[in-house]
C-alpha cells in the first residue's frame, strides 16, 4: 500500500507539463501484489440448443392417383366457397388432390362422405407429400363422414398450411400404409370430397 501511495503522490506532484511516469517491472509487480485486482465472476457460457432435425421423408407405401385442384373444381385454390367432387379411389391405394397455397390468407375445411354403392371407413390427410398419411393429428381425419379444418392464418386447432407451399389432400380406404387393410366394400371404391371455404 505504501508503494501505491508513493506512486500516486509522485503523479500528483508532477509538473503540469509532465505527461507520464515510467515504472519498472518490479514496481508494477509490487503494486499488483499489494493491491490485487478484484475477483472477476466466472464467464457465463451460453450453449445454444441443437437445431431441430430436418423432417424425415414420409414413407409412402401405397399406390395412387393425383388430380390437380383446377382439374377437379375448374377454379383456383382455395375456391370454390362450397363444392363437391365425386372421386374414385384405388381399393388398396389412395387418391390425392394437389394445390399450392401461394400468398392466400384464409381458412376452411375439407370433408368426405360416403358415395352410393361404396361403404367403408376412410382416412384423410393434408400433407406436403402425395400419398402421405403420416401427419399431425390436426391434419388427419378418419371415419365414414369426417373432415379436416385448415388455415393459413394461424387459427389454433386447425391444420396449419405454410404460404407458397404445395400440398396434397390424400384419401384412402386403408390405414394409410398397409394395402391389405382396405375397408372398401363394393366393386368400385368412391367417395365425395366436399370443400368448405369461409369466403
């Protein structure tokens, strides 16, 4: 402490034109030994979480057919505001309708109900892969008369569709993976596809 006071006194007593004082290394070591720097807290190391793994490709095991949205309804997606289309479905396969969301901000629902002469439970799914039924619960539905709500506005509870993305409405009489699980009863497997658009 005495060494530090002596150095400070020398600095204060220096003429105004003096600009620096030179210390020898032993003097510096003595000052630091007599006045150690305050303890610094340990550095905080932030390790970012690992990025989410890329989504796995859907394992499509069924054979099917795809129809464009305009071909089915003669208008662009998401119209019509209300419309039905009779679709034939492979007994052990699937049927898809393809559309692209673009910049549409909207919501609606897709439903399916039995066609005359065809009984059996159906499995529907909205997916970015043709013939894929491995989707979240909000984007799938099962039953004889069932439906899926969709949205590009973030409305909770519905199947959330991304902008400028190609999607497929997929339907099958199977469990979505095993062709032998088909519940189609009849010589021709058909079902109605019903579009409900809020606009």
